[in-house]
């Protein structure tokens, strides 16, 4: 049976996991060499579908230690009284996005998100409730790995907005008027706004 594109990506992901887990636990030098070869081969396969070079993909995978699990991102939605969402125009790609980043070791997702708000906007926020989970699969958005992104509803607690080096612009905006979004952040903004409307009507 011929595999379609998604089937090939699923196969590459499984081969990559086998290779990385083998490199984590193997003791025999011959086994280690075989797992390294398997990892290189999976990276060459990813190159075809991700738009990234196999060297870049291999470098990313080699940074992963321990048992292979999806990467975890955290994002937060803060609204003003008019229902405008706090957004940033990112300095890395110039696109609009919801505030957030990768979860850090030694922090809960809530702590990671509170830190991200402080670093990116100077705001102190309180993480209140999870809105949803967004999953990015290999090949989506030119990434070679699986990642899950938790979207939380947050409330502003203090300090004034300041722009960090990670942003070109930060402020409250009507998300429906913006174009050119970073990855799946438009879907995050829409989901967050729906949550805010329902919450506001229930009060």
C-alpha cells in the first residue's frame, strides 16, 4: 500500500522517536551508530516536506534529551473592557500573535506564561482558566516536530505595557481587523474572543 504525505510524515516521526530513544538508552557502540544513522535518514525525509535543511532539523533533534515527547507552548489572552485582545507584532517575522512562548523546565505552564507576559509586555498577569489546546503536527508551519500549545484566559494585575526586543508593537486590538498572523495565532485569537464573549455575558 502506498503511503500518502501524512502517512510518510507519521512514519518519519516514528522513526525519529525510535532513533532518539535509542540514542538515549543504547550502550553498545554499534547500536549507537545505527540509531545515529536512523536519525540522519529521518532528517533527510523531513527535509523534503518541511522546507528546512536536514542539518537544521538534525541540530534541533539533537538538542532533545530524554524520552521524546511533544514540545509544550503556552499562550495567554488578556482583554480590555471593549473586548480588544492584547497582541504583539513579533520582531522575528513581523506577524501578529498572542502573547506566549515555550514552557520552561522547572515551571508550571501557568508560571511559564506569567513569565512570558512579564518579559514580552512588562505586565503582571494572573492565569485564570484554560481556553483550549492547539496542536501543530510535523510539516505544519515548517516545523519538523509535534508541539502542543495551551491557551489560557488571563487577567491583568499591574504595571504598564512596555515593548521588549521580541516585539515591534504591543497593544490592545480588535483581532478581526488584523491580517498576517503568526502560525495558528488567528485561530487562538478567535477562540479566546469567543471565550471572553461567553464569560462576559454570563456575568
